């Protein structure tokens, strides 16, 4: 069946899955990201320093999880301001939820694939951001970050 524009726009294509998180004493609902949110997440994984695009993996797992845990209403429970506090939670719990979030968002091989896409394999120099960011929200021009090699 060939889909129409309306068929595509009306499709309920955002999967939700319940994840048991014993470290937190219960379950959470995890929903895959929409395309725009995934683009913003990927952009948050890079920063420009000295005119060069470099990885910014600080709190990367918490950034992903914060975008994908939703309440009973299906709306995100966390804001970008919550990322630092969420990053202070159990890494095992974040990893468990993050794997589901990545899978539901079409990120089969997780953040490594995101970084590989952003930096074209140029991660061998070990450059990462170790300084705390003033905000975990994407900057207003984060979508304007030039692709590698431009």
C-alpha cells in the first residue's frame, strides 16, 4: 500500500516501552525520540572549540534518557535543566533506560554511532569536553554547527 502524505502525518509511529529500573524502585515509560529531538540530541554531542568541531560527551547518557522518559500523559518528564541531576543517578539504571531509548529512537548502535556520524571516525585523538557546561540545553545555533570537513 502506497502511503499518502496524510497517512504518514497521522501515523502513530512513536513506540513506548516500559522499563523496569530496580535502582529507582519501579518502572519508567520510555518513548523514542522524534526526528527533531534526535537531531538536537546529536547536535548536543558536539561543540566548536578553537574553530574545530569536537566531541562533547559530558552527560551524554543523561541527555538521551532525559529526552525519552515520559509520564503517563506521554509528555517528557525531564527538561534540559534536569540533565545534570539525572547524570548523578545510577549508571546501571541510566544504561538500561538508555539502551531502550536508543533502540526506540533508531539508534541501534547507540552513541558511538552518533559520534561516528558527527566526527567521521576522528575520535582517536581522545578529545572530549571535561569542563562543565553552563547549560545542557542545545545552544540557539547548535543546529548551525558545520558538518565535519566544511
